[in-house]
């Protein structure tokens, strides 16, 4: 089978291999599959069909989101009768399996058979996959693996990817490349398949796409339920109206991602620009075409119909109409302006705005920003509703106290993304440092200045008032208080210490539960140890094939125990071996067991 460049390197190791899945299921004593109404389906009835093996877990938010996408694709293809999906659950109880499976119109391996760890292990080995979800392995009608990265392909192409062959994916890729080469505003916004050659105004009038030719056009990808979009839209309206008043040849077209027409009408009704019709198929295609990764996004199309910028939402927020006409030359000018501002940045220029020249301590006492000048400052962007913030906060508090105990000139300022005063009060009550008041106008300007797109985020400001790093959260996560004061020089010293530490350890160790597996010492930012179930960072022993990860101390102990009988009960770690030590981190799994898989935590935009 011909290689397809778009497929991941992981999938290339199995793409084109042929598997007898019937023999596999038979060897696992699975001779039938089930539907969510309890009907049993014989394995033999799937002969000659294209199959998708879908590994998923209800507790994983990404799985839930992708499952809905997959359901829509499956329903559209059901009339063809030659494509079936088999659900292999990663759920931890029959109840969650039943609840999740009730949303699925396809088949599943009975949960009581999958509950045995060996069954999932066999399936993992069968498809040579890393143990992560969601995972979709697609086989053609001959049992030939097309790809084990079906999730990405379904997300990218949806129904258009059918019949999910390498030839079809290659064809789609070539079509995309041609479309980019020959891109015009008409090819972007008109829909030949439905004969639609217009966009609409908020009063329902149809505006021919030809009216946009020769203009600079902003494609505004938005979702009415997205708070960031709600906050951004007034700024975009301001920019739009100012450019309109100046007589600039600029237009905006809303590409709504709403699922409900009522939400679309309510949000679009307050916008002065144009839009694609609600639920137009071009909306989803354009999201794929422009590789949409976040909202709000404003893609800029130049007067010649070519893409000028992939997303200028942040630039519009920060620079307003100064960012127009969004050309590379204009952005080069803005970058030089930003660089010049950074060179003269002071703490007051960051934290003082008119009469807002203070932060608050406990009980709301006002502390002048001038009292903080000359100190190292950490700006902590966080919110009470953010799960990742709850996991990170204890590590930041621990590091803060350790640094302050050495009489270091450090202060932290909490910048809240909470939705109400009560949530802010709960968040701030857990913190031993300072804050901006809830609803403070400076929060928006600070978020724009430091390009805060996810929380928690931690920005380090040096004693001079200049920015040291925007990645202080990662540094605290990796090195705790040792990272202070977060300068490049200090980080080089810390990294050298850890490199020296690793010289005492062997490059590879054996895994005591599977002596065939070798684990290799490598850098990892954060992970859960599959031996002690605690978290760690910096160094780990890892088997990539099975995604097994161990703390170095656990890895060394596990290898030592590997020489003992496998039937021995697990021993208590040797005295003095505190597993993980200061190498445990604060991200926890939403599931009670790890099964060796890495858990993703979604952060609010």
C-alpha cells in the first residue's frame, strides 16, 4: 500500500499490515459483539466490511467530544452498509460502559470480557498501539490496516474521508493543496455543491460573494457559548466600525460553530458584518481547511484571495486598528514596537493604569504597586473553576514558602479569571499572596500583553520590571523552588545538577512485571509512575511501546525485584527510598486506576 504523508509516524509502523481480527477475537473467547439494545452480532457477519476499532473512555472529555463527531459520521455512512465500528471500552465500571455505549449506534466488545486487563493487552499488542484514548484503528475490507490514527483523520475530513483508504486520503490531500494554490474568496465562501454563491447580513439579506472580491476579508470563527468569543466580539466590532469610518476596504464574515439556530441568531443579530448561513456545510470544511485550533479566530484573506494571516484575534485585541491591513510588513513593525516596549518595561508600566495603582492583600487591604518595585514578581493567572489550577496551586504555594523562607525578594500577584466575586474569594482565600481585585480592568490588558490563552499561567517579572519568562508554571512544575529566580543562568545550573544526578543511573532497566520490556532513561516534564502511582518529572524510565513510565528510584527497585519470584507479594520500598521525593507533581488522573495511560487535562480557553 502506498504511503500517505499525512499519517503519523506511529501509524506508519502498522499501516499496510494485514490482521485477522476474527482469529484475535476468537482467541479471546469473543464470538459475538453487542449493540446497545442488547442484540448480539456474530463476528462472521462483519466479513468484507471496513472496520474501525474504537478505544475510548467516558471519563475522558476528549473522548466524549470525539465520540459525538464519530456518531455523526457513522450515521451519514450507515446507508452504505459496508462500514462498522467496534467499541473497545477503557471504562472502569460496567455502569460507565453502559452509559457511554448507550450514546453509540455501533457495536461493542462485551464489557465483562474487556474488564480483564489481559484482553485489552492483547488488543494493544494486536494493533501495536500506545495506550492512549481516543484511538481509532481503521481496517479495510481485507483486514488491512489503513491507519491507527483514525481520530485525526475523522476530525480532519469527516465523511469526506470515506472509504478511508490511503488512496482517498492522498486524493483529499492533493485537493487541499490545489485549493490553496488556486484559492480565491469565491472558492472559500461559495458552495458549488449547494449552488450557494452568497453570504447573509444580520437582517437576512443575501449578499453575493462577488461583492467581497478585491477586499481584505476577516473570517471570524466563533461560538456563542465561548466566553472568550463573547468578550472578544465587542473589540472586533470597535475595530470594524473604525475601519468602516475610515473608508477602508475591509469586511468580516462570521463562520459560526453554533449547534443551535437560536444561539446563532442571537449572537449574529448584534453583529454589523456578514455571515455564512447557519449550519452551512462550508463552516465545518473551513474549520478543517484553516486548521482551526481555538476560538475566537480571525483568519485574514487579502485582496488577492490568498491567506494573509491564520489568526489576528490577539493582535486586534492588543493593537486595534493599528494591526490593519494585517500584512507581514505591518506585523514586523508591530513586533519592533513590542520589542522596544519590552526594553523599557517597568513594573509600574505593567500593573499601573490610571488610578489603579495598587494590588490587594488579605481583607482587601490596598498595597501600592510602588511597594513591589525591585522585587521578583510572579503573575499568577488562575480561576476557581479550573481543574489544572487546583492541581498546580499546592506546588506553587510550597515553592513560594520555600523561596520566602530564604528571605528572597519575591511576591506573587493572583490575576483572576473567575466568573463571580464568590469564586474569586474562594480562590484567593487559599493563597498566601497578593491579588488584583475581582473584575479589575487591568486583567484584560495583562492577558493580552502576556498572550494568556490557557490557565494556569505563571509569568515571572524580574527585579528590573522586565519579563524573565512566561513559562514559569512549567519551571515550577519541573524544578519547584530550585527554578527561582527563573533566569536562563539559573536554569542551566539546575539542569546541570539533574544531568549529574542521572549519571549514577543505568541507561536501561528491565520491567519486573514483563521482563521482555526494557525501559529507557529519558527526560519527561510530568508523568504518573506506573509502579507507585505517584507523579514525577524531569527523569523517567519509559517504554514507549507500551507507555510504561517509572520514577528512577522505582525503576531501579523494580529491576532489583525482577530477579525475585513474580509470585512474591509487592514489598514495601527500602527505607530511605522516598519514591519520587521532590519529583512528584500535582496533576492527578480522573480515573482511580492508571492502566499505564497518560491523562490529558483540558484547560478553558
